[in-house]
C-alpha cells in the first residue's frame, strides 16, 4: 500500500486537471455492466450520478473531486496489475471488458470531450481488452497498454510516462 501512498503524494504535487501524471488510490467502484446493457457514444448520460458534473467523487488526489471517467481509469490500472499478476502466477483472469466498456458512457471532467475521436479509440482499446480476456498473455496485455498510450497521446498526455511504465517487458 506504500506504493499507493507515494502515488497520492506525487499526484497532489503534480496535479494537472484530469490528466494527472500518476494515479491515486484505486476505486473499488464501478460494477461490471450487464452483457445487454447499452453503452455507446449515443448513450445519454444520467445527470447526478457519482462523477458527473457537480457530483464529483471525493478524492485525496484532486481537491475538486474526480469525474466518473477518471475514477474508471484508475480502476483500469488496478485491473491490469491484477491481471498481469494472475497470468504470471498461471491463475485465471477476471474478465475486464464488462467494466472497462463503461468508458464509452462515463462522464468526463469536461463533458464536451466525449466525442467521436475518443469513442473510436475507446473501441480500439476495448477490442484489445476482449482479446486479452479471451487469451491472457504478455502479448495481449501489452496490446492493451498500446491502446492506453494511443488514446493518451491524442486526448490527455499527462499519464503517458506512467502508462509506459505499465508495459510488461
Ligand atoms: C479512448 C481514450 C482513452 C483510453 C483508451 C485510456 N484513457 Fe485514460 N483517460 C482518458 C481521458 C479522456 C481521461 C480524462 C478523464 C476526465 O475527463 O475526467 C483519462 C484519464 C486518465 C488518468 C488520470 C486519472 C486521474 O487520476 O485523474 C490516468 C492515470 C489514465 N487515464 C490512465 C489510463 C490507462 C492506464 C489506460 C489503459 C489501461 C487508459 N488510461 C486508457 C482517455 C483514455
């Protein structure tokens, strides 16, 4: 847990809107979506849910609170560390797609940034998550990290160094 504490301190020092360079403590939330639940760029987001504008999630990292998407990104990080550890230990991996696909219907810090460019890259990322869920391996894990980096090099550059550090070398 020490690691998370130093992340929190570093992130407080280097806080940059929603694009903090290092993540804070993990978010246990949210739940996986049902297989038939609608979640695309066309989905209308529900005002007032945790992480929506005016209802940011309380956070030790960000004095303004976290958006739904920021909290989800930190869940991605947790899930990937756990998935890699499971592969290394030869254990089964919990499928990530049902939770990660929420990224297409989550509130951003700035809601207008949820656009077609983002959604296209989200679909690419989610395809790599499905490939990993089907066949967990070092290669399919690193393909997910490529998807993180591809979107962040266009949309939100802050965490790129951190993302690079997640590669399984
Ligand atoms: C399709 C685009 C996209 C993909 C793929 C993506 N991100 Fe993000 N990420 C974003 C956006 C946009 C934000 C800003 C969220 C907001 O507006 O609140 C963000 C925020 C973050 C943050 C900052 C969270 C905070 O504490 O404020 C981290 C860290 C992060 N992403 C890491 C990752 C990692 C690791 C992956 C892959 C496992 C990933 N991202 C995949 C678009 C993406």
